[in-house]
């Protein structure tokens, strides 16, 4: 089969389009023919070596995919050949951890494309337990944009952020793949949403997703705009996808006893802030990474109801994975990039 493979860490040019052996499904596993695979910024960080200092090379990146079951391992009874499925982006590998909630805190939790071969390939083997039958009705390239953003987004906004009707919510990086999903989830829950963006063009996209207030972080004072919007109260919940020097602004934008949910570190892994605002305001800083299948399924129900839409920006052949990484690493994407393993 064809796959996009890395043999070492480095820039986008380390992604090589190669022929490798097609896996055979072991007991309890299924083999899927991948129709579309999503590209996440996290893939870029893995490729450059900033996530895991060591990987068993050669390695296949990618955590999000949509595929068709083409072969069943022994003892697989919950799928049949031809079923369209979505592999979970990550899962525990030890049976004693299978009931852990959320999945991401299980000691044996592993992400596809990091701990084991990922989705940048024409075929993929996955335990049948960790595949979800597709009920979305979406095209494969649309559905492939949802997996990681939905697992993480529903958990961050609905569960960890406890967003409810009437809340005012700030989403940092509102047109990223995760941010665009979080805006829509918050709106489904009945919240008013402010979103930060880096350009007026992306601001229009955030508005189309339901954002009530758009802040161009490249030329506007985020905290000032939030305080004007909330009558100097601050938002109830901030979802921070950026970390770094943005997290202090998230804290300052959030009301007393409000919740700040840390979801990512695009802006940097180290954070410095004045503890007094956080301490005297009795604010809560919570971390989250990955949700449960129930979080994903809740989101798909909203998709079927037309309340959440996909934000597919670019599709490229799998052979152009390096170009996809170049675009996502230079912030030239408004939404999601999807690779098509069978495209010429």
C-alpha cells in the first residue's frame, strides 16, 4: 500500500510517499481502507520532534480517518465487510483501562500517529472495539475533519468547561480546527461566544460559525474588548487552545470564579502570569486532552441535526502530505485539511 512515512524528525520534507506492506488484521482487529484522513496541527509537532523525543522509525503520522472495513480479524462480530467506520483517534491498549473515563487519562492510552502507526496510509489496522460505525451521512472528506476536534471539543466545552445556556464564552483561535468546532458546540449549548482570530478574513468565518463577537488578536486588545462585551465582568468560560503568552490573557478575560480550560500549546509550552488576578478572583484553570466515544457521538447527533457543520478548507492527495503540513504550520488554513489516500 501507499503511505506517507517519516524516517526521522525534521521539516515538512521528511514526509516521504512510499510503498509499504499492507497490515493483516490480528484477532479482534479490523482492516479498513482509508477514504480520507484529517491533518491536525499535532501531527506537525510530532513530525518536527517536539512531542516525543523518540519514535520507532519508519513511522506513519495521522490520528483522524474515515474508512471502509475490508477484512475482519478472528472474533470480530460487531462489523461486516463494507461498513463505513471512524477509528477513534486514541484508545487504551490494556483491557483493565477500557472503562477509564475520559479515555485520555488511561495509563495505557495511545494516540494513533504517535504511539502506533497512524492514518496517513491507504489501509489501517485497528481494534474493532475502538472503531465507530458512521451515522453522519457526510462525505468521507467532511467526516474526516471531525474526529479529533469532536472528541476534544465536546469534552473541553461541554464537560470540562461546563458551558450552559446563557453563558458568555471565549474561544481562543476560533477558526482553527478545534476552535471552529468549539464555537459551534458552545452555540448548541445556548452560550454567547466571543472568538479570537488573526485576520479579518478569518473573522468572517468565525461569524459564519455563530460567533457573537470576533476579536482580531493581531491588532485589537483582547481583554479590553472582552470587558466591554461583558460590562467589565469577564466571560464565564474561556477555552484556550494556544497556551504560551495567550493564557494570561485568557485568565484576565475570565470572570471571578470562572473557568479557563487549557486545551493546547500552539503559542508555547511555558506560561508566566501574575498570580494575583487568578488568586483573588478565585478562578479555575483546568486541563483537558481527549474525551470519550460518548462525547463524539453527542457531537455527531448535532451534526445530523444540522446544528454543527464541518469546516473543510483544503483536500490534497496523500502524496502531498508535506504540502499539507506546510500550510498548517504557517497558519494558511481556515478550518481543516484532509488528505485523500486514493487520489492521483
